[in-house]
C-alpha cells in the first residue's frame, strides 16, 4: 500500500536520501552477513566479540571482507523501487544513505543503477543514527533533503529533513515522524505479522509428528487418557523443536531459497518476517520445547535432545552429503516413533523400527528425486547439481527408493506372521490386506515422482492426497477388523 501527500506537486530539487536495511530491502544485511560468516565456519562466532570491542564499524568491515552476498537476490521493496525509478526518470538526485558496510552498499547501488551517491559505513565510521544525520546535514544542509526510512533511529534524521518517506513503519514511528516533519509518502506492505510468524514455524510440517502416536496405537493403549496426554505433550514439544530448526535452516539457506521457485516465498527469504525476529524465535521455540519435555519421562528428553542435535548437524553439514542426507531424514522420522514410545514409557518393537526405516528411506529418496528432477527441468541443462546430487543420479535414486519401499512391505509381511501379532490381534489374517495396499501406494508415489507430479515432501503429499487418505482409512479399517 502506498499513500501520497501533495502528489500533484512537481518533483522537488532536494535530493532524496534512502535508507537500506528495512527500507530499500526487507532484511538486515548485517545479520545476513553474520549468518553467512557462521555458515562458512561456526568457530567464527568466537571472533565476533573481539571485532565488536574495536567498534561496530570494524566489526562490519571484518565481516564484509570475509562474506560475499548476492545482492541480485535480496528481497527489495518493489513499490519503493518503482517510486525511486520514477523519481530518477524525472531528474531527481537519489542518495543511498546506510549504516551497512560500503562494500555491500556499493554493490547494491551498482545493481540497481538508481543512486548518484552512496554514503555508507567503512572501517572507521559506522554511519548510523546521529552520525548519519551529521553527514546528511553537512552534505545537503538543514531541511535540504528528504529521507526515506522505517525505524526509531531514523526519527533523529527526519527532524532535520524537509520531508519524510515512511517505509513499513510501525504506528509509533509514524506518530513520532508526523510530529516533527511533513510526511510525503508512506509505503506499507508488511501484511499480517502473526501470519508471517506462523508461516515461518511451518505448522503444516508438524503433521509429521503424528508418528509420535504410532507406538501408543500399535500397543493398543489409546484408551488410556494419561498416556494420550503424554503423547500430546510430546507432539507439541517436537513441533516447537522442529520449528526452531526450520527457522535456523531458513537462515542458513537464504541464498538458495531465494533462487527456488517456491521457497523464495518463505517469510525470511522474502523479507516478510524481520530477520532479527527469526533469529530470536530460534532459542525461544527451543526453550519452550524443552520446558514441555520436563513433564515427560527423562528418556523422552534425551530423544528430543538427540533429534535436535541430528537436525542441527543436518542443517549445517549433512544435507550437502549425498545419501547421508536421506539416511538422516529417514532416521529423523524413525526417531519420532522412538520419541512416542519414550513419552508413554513403552519399548518400540523391532518390527516397527525396521518397517519405518525402510519406508522413510524410500520417502526421503522421493523428496531428493523430486527436487533434482524439478531443478533439471527448470534449468534444461545437461549437468545439474542439487545438494551434492547430479542429474545422472536420478535413476539410481529411483531404483534405491523403490527397492527400499518394497522392503518395508516385506518387513510388514514377516511381522504379520510373528508371535506378537497373534498376541495382539484376534483375526491377524486380515492384516495381510495391508500388503497390497502399501505396495500400491509406494508404487503410485514413485510413479508420480518420475512423472514430475510429486510434491517435494511426500509425507505432506500423503496428507493432502485423496487416494492416500483413502488408503490410510482402509488400513485403519483393516486393523479394526483384525482386532
């Protein structure tokens, strides 16, 4: 949304100075560059305090010397860009005035081709707050410039500006700006804040945590309210823990996500959620997860800690290692089943763990196969790489995935003939009907994947697919008849 004041007036001769972080781009380049630094080497975390002790300008310079940002992929504020292009076409002088290091500011200026001058931080000066105000007043005079900004720190500059342009400003900032200067325009494209926080947590992925209830169901103990409550708390704890990791993963994958056809719309990649808020949500969600886990058996806490450690390793390194990544993904699904058993103090059966490992290894391979196939079709190239895989790996991934899926059916068939089934079910012969159902479903998943019609996450696909839901309902009916 854009509101205008005196829009019929001719373009003023006063230069328009534009802030960068949160204004021209919907992100914070200092945080993004720190994330890039830590992604390259997590041990760099211990270097940051020493650099900061020598001043924020020195910190920014040290980071800029070590981290490259692809400025062409940044989430620019498109309505503001359109306005700036219109102002430049009518002859107005545009100045990029930012506390961001001059390296990144200059790269952005060259990429956009809009600004006549760049004022930015260097190794000695952190061009922020009062220092930026001093530079602008010295360069253009009192009330000799207009200023576009978004934050509380910009209020000190608007006092000395001729007019203010507000970009995604809060009500408090807008009120203070209105009291001290004339507001020329407002750009507001923030949307619903709560919805963006919710999207960043990926609550639809919590459906995977329904696996926590599997041990309770398979042990025929669903009728016990206390155990149901414990399983529900475990579900919530796993969901919060997983959301913490998803946010961390989104931070580490900002550049990759912004090049992806769908992932570029994620809140952090698109800039619809402030990146600092995303950073703060990571420890908060993790803390809440372990607070809930305190109400459950200590074995569950250890499983939850193991889940977080493995997912952290996956986000930082393992997802770039072919085959290791899909083994880890399959293991994380199986770990949910182990967590469900720990939450209700039961032991997961050998059959259940073997079945889940083969099945989820197949589904993890479906995920990688779909990603690689989609990337291949997008780029139309002979050689395509995606997380360590190449286009020539497609057939091998499919063969391994199909074989693993059918092995899970074999495990199910052997389980049906075991003594455990005879003890749990009155009519175990009905369970044999699960085998053709599962064979059909696995075959269909891989058929759709090879046709390029599979979503990247087959578990989410199964929850949304009518045939899959019908097969699941048929499976529950079969188990009921066997009972």
